[in-house]
C-alpha cells in the first residue's frame, strides 16, 4: 500500500492571526523605550512632561533629568524638528488608538509651537 509523502509546507498563516510584531507594529516595550529616550533628549521641560504622560504610572526611570520651569536648560540633544520626525515615523507602527492619538497630539503641539517661534 502506497503512502502519501509528508508535506514540507507550513500550515497557512493569515496576517490577522499573526503577532503584532510580525505585522509591523511596535511592541509596548519598544514604544516605552523610545518615549524614555525622547524624554531624556527633549528640547524643553514642557515637552518632556507631555511625553512622560505617555508612560504607564509607576514606570521606573521616568525622571527626565530636565530642569524645572525657570531653571536654565542644558543644550537640547534633539531638535524639535528631529523629535517630530521621529514621532511621525513611529505613528504608523502604534496599534493602540489611545497612545497613537496622544502621541499625534504631542507632535502637532510641538510643531505648532515651533512654527510660532520661527
């Protein structure tokens, strides 16, 4: 009696069933890592505080190292334009609608403030 050869093909995998990372979305750890980086390199204390609101409560390392209002600010390591560009590159990779909307609002606010200063 002849037997069928075993198939070398994998079972069908539909994109809707795949993990978010395989679908091109950033993980929450990746997003938190980027937000922490942006907080440390933020051009102003106000921007750092707005970005801090994106992190879950109680997340360690949320101290931005930014001066309080009225204190002299160290030279910014990220320009406002660079920060906005990095945020806009991340936005399509954020699946959480709330986090996406909050980050988009911050980017829009930063851009508007920068346009008013110019």
